[in-house]
């Protein structure tokens, strides 16, 4: 089992944990390697723009995907259109990193006013 954790940014807000896991699996399942993503956290990123709210997840894998086994610490990966054409929350790519530079939300709130920075 992999002990490395990655941050995934750009997941549409319409996706729940299972849909996010399946999305990652569909993006990373190359050459039948089946990385088996495990979602540890998933929530709306309060720093994303108001018109385009995204979710951020922390993820590990039972087996690190080959795409992450290079010297980089950040990858931009295209995502397939899994939702209907009319789903305007669909994005064209996600960003995955292992450096965690910047803000990483770990849990969300029902009301945006509950977000507080101390």
C-alpha cells in the first residue's frame, strides 16, 4: 500500500466521494494498473472563484500510478466528460500535487460564513 498522499484540485462540486474516486480511477487507470484511489478528504475549496467553485481532495493509492513516478511534484491531467453536456460544472482538467504548497482545505461547512481563518 502507498503511504504517499496527494492533493487533487479542480473536482467539480457536483461530485460526491464515490464519484470523485471513480473520476480519479478513470483518469489514472492506464494499462490496467488499477491504482485504487482512496479519498481521505473532499470539500469545496473556499479559495476557488465564486463563479467556478471546485472541490479539493486528499488522496492516496493502494499502488502509486505510473504517471506520478517521475521527478515532478505536480501534474495537470485531462478529465473525461463523465457528466452530461449540460453540466456546466464540468472541468477539463484536474491538478494533482504532492508538495501541498498553498491552502489545502480538509473539511467543509454547510454555510460559507462558517469558514474562519485564525
